């Protein structure tokens, strides 16, 4: 595929194709299905939905916008599929001081997922797939716990729903593993994982049961770009040679610690410090203060950016070391004092 | 954009954005629109549709599949938007012997377009854009007349509908002009033209009135690929230097003439010879005979392919000359005799 959006689009198409084959006892489309789809009638054109989450971002095509809920400017004026959106956990930090609250978040969100699966089934619009980010990035750096994702895996397995993990932002090593879902210790792997960005091309991998049997159902003119694969091969070689994932894990742990300390010394200006590896974020009391901070940080020489309503997010590259970390926190400290 | 499908997706998004701005008296989205779209409620998430045509192909994303009607295997098992599909002319050839019949085709198809615009308006699902190929390629090489497209331009202007011409297959010179719509002599240009394939990257151009004012509404991570533009610049340079469009026009006229002669001498095996420039097609009595012909032609050394149910299509590249044409028709003749 060419990009993260097209990876997600085709992953979802693959899920629909599998879901309909299951309804036919594992068979491909028959004459009735092939005829009726040309008039967009059932059974060839089914009512099927994909579940997304509040705060999610999966791309800007019409299909992906229907499961995207990060910012209004992406969605406004564009028609959408009537697909369910479930709650995604909103934890309190630090995690070790908010265990009971956060556990309840997981339970409430998983209950919402179950309720909406039932509701859409009653509306004859079965949920064929659930798509979820390990870390809701565009939507404000919201992190899901391993327990939440284990719950999602169990629910999707129980209902025969395809579990798609969108690792377009998280895939590639910056969370301290090549895939963020490696941290979850799932009972069985996700059915599909989509990727792009750091992996230089777009694509997805999937369980063998999802392989589409008929030709031309998942297809595009260029079928990716071989030159991007050459670049990716070299990038992976360097990641291994220089131990960049291990480095990202170590420097990431230090980053999280220092961000917590910065928050503690910020006199209430910073809150909810959080992260995984070198993925990290912290909240300001308001969006306007966050924006001021970002402007000042950039003029001080620190490249950083906002996400969500009032979060500041950090996305160091894989070559980020302790030396860069010291510089980062000097500049954060200076910026905070100048605010 | 990265490909033809993403060009079409974003052209359609641009059309929706414009259509909704017109409803607001030219203004961008207000607070009510921005809030309601996050719950996919009106007015922020409108009911709006795009009209496509029977036999059309515009890509394989969920949005584009909703206006695609070329082959069941593309559409089956995939949910779709409830968007109108109008009739596209099915002419008899040769054109100069079927003037009255073909004129009636144009009239019937344009009446169908008008009727379905009204029907979808009554269903509170206004047609915001019409997307059409100059030559329905995947669907069986169906050519629309200049009069048909002039009619479409007039209808879309009258109703305030965005007129999108999908030149993903036809753009680049092989029809005897850089754009196939250059042949139509329209009262005013199409509102948007999308392209890809021969133009090496994906994109679209549009009337100034359609320019989106707000940031981040039409956007993707990579915003195309600059290396593809370097290749395209060189390709355009060679097209001009070697007069390849003029050549394509001349050799195309000869191609059409020879294809008519081949049909006349085929003893009824070939029918409906048609084309524009070096875009050309001819029909067989059945799909199975067409498939046999294609296999035999390839084994004879002629690279060609089928389209639609029983058509054979020709897509010579821009460097195709009289010498290649003689060779083509020798091989076609040999294949036909061996069938």
C-alpha cells in the first residue's frame, strides 16, 4: 500500500471480505452476491460496520473519517458511515497512584464496546472489525493499558470480530519495541496490524485465516513502491546494528522520569505526564497556554508540538540519546520559566 | 496525492466542502457544524451524495467503490454509500452510421442524470458532485460523446453540482490531446480534473472557486512524492521534444481506420470497433472467445488485454509509431485467422 490511510482502508476491506465469507460458511461470493452488489443491494452489498473510538485518528479518506474522532476540522462537511464509536480510556497519572480509577476506566470502556456491538447487531449493522490505536496520538496522546487491549482481544474473539491494531504512528521502535502491541501480552495476537510513517511505506500484516482467496479484491495500480522497501531495509539494518530499540527503551525510561520531575517542579503548570518509550506527553491548564509554550519552546530551539485540546507531545526520533535528552530538559526548563 | 484513488477521494472531499460552504452563504464551518460533526449528526455531518455511472471505475477505497460499477469482484462484500448511479451512453458503431440511435442514447442518459438528481434531492441526499470518466475503461471501453459531456456540464452548472472529470486513465496524451476532455468544447471547463498513472503521481486541478480556505482539511502525511514530480517533468519534456501527442493523434487516426478494416474482414468475429487516439477497443461475440483471442495474441507476441464482458482494448504507449502499428495489425490478422 502507499500510505497509512490506504493500509487501513484495505485492512478493513479484508475484514469485511472475511466476515461475509464466515456468513457463507467460509465460501467466496456466489452468483446472488455478485449480482446484487452491482445494484448495491443485499446480500452482495451488506450492512456492516467498523467500530472506532472517541479521540481516534485513522486517516482522512471517507471510510477512515467515519472511525476518526480527533478534531472537528477533519470531519466537518464530509458525509460518514453510521458506524459505532466506543469510549477509549482516559487515565489519571501517575498510574501507580490512580490504580482503582484507571481500572474502572478500562471496565467502563470495555462495557461500552460490548453494548455498542449488541446495539449495532440489533440494527442489522454488525460490527465486522474494531480498529484501535495503541496510543491515540492526534487525539491528545491517550494511552490504553495492556488490560484494556487484552479485554478488546477477548471481546473480538468471542464475537468473531476482526481486531485491527493501527500502528501507523506507533510502529517502528519509539515505544521501546518494534510494535507497541508487543507490550500487551495478548492471549492471541491481533488479527491485523497496519503500519506506515516510520516504516516508510504503507502496509499491514494479518493472520493466515484472513488471506483473501480471490484475485483482484485487494489490489492497486502500483502495489506499493519498491524503492521505499529498499530504504526500509536499510533503516531496519541500522536499527539493529546500532541497537536503537534498546536505546529508545533506556532513554525513554529516563525521559518519563524527567518529565515527571519537571511536572512536580512546574508549580501546577504541567499535569498528567505520561508516555511509553520516547512517546511522551504532558497537559497544560489550557490550550492557549499550551500554544504559547510551544511558540516559546520553538524560539528557544526546541522542536515540539501540540496534540488534542491542551497536550504537548514529544516524538523524538530513534537516534535520540541521553545527550539530546539533557538538552531537551534544559530547554523545557528554560521555556517553562519564561512562560 | 499518492495515487488515482486518493486524488478522487480528495477531489470529492473538496466538492463536499464547497457544497456545504455554498449552503452557508460561502462561509466556513461555524461552532454548530464543528460540534455536531464529532457525533456525526447534521448539520456538521451532512447527507450528501456523489453521482457515478453504470460501468464506471474510480478506485477501490470504500468511497470510490460506491461510485464504481465495473466488475462485481471489486464491490462484493463491501458496504457502500447510498449514492445514485446514472446511465452512461452505449453507442453503436461506426458512429457515422448510427447518428440517430446514439443521439437518443445521449438524451436518455442525460434525462436519467436529471431524474436522479431530483430523486436524491427529495431523499434529502443532495448530489454534491458528479464524477465521470471520458472513456469508461475498466468497464468495457465505453466512449461518451462531446454532446453528452456538454450536457453534463450544463446540468451540473444549472444545479450547482461540482463536475469532476476522472482522467486517471485518459490523462497524458494517448487520446490525441493531453486531456481527453479537451475534445469536448465545453461551455465552461470541468470544475475538477483528477489524474494519475501516465502522469506518474496522483493529483487534481480545479477552478479557483473550489480552493479550500481552512488549513488541514485536504492534507496527508507525505503530500505526494517529489521524486515522482522530477520523473514527470522529464516525461513532459520528452513528450514535447518528440511531438508525442501529435504523433499519437496521427497514428491513432490510422489505428482506428485499420481496426475498422480488420472488423470488416473478420467475418463477424469483431464488432463495435471504436476509439479515440490510440485508445481503441473492439467487441467479440462472447467473453470466452475474447479470452481465447487474448491468449493466442500473447503467444503470437502481441501484448493486449480484455476489458468489460467481451471487449478487447488497446493501450499503446506514447512512443507507438506507424512501424509498431503495422506489426500490431499483422499480429492481429494472424491471431484472428488462427482463432
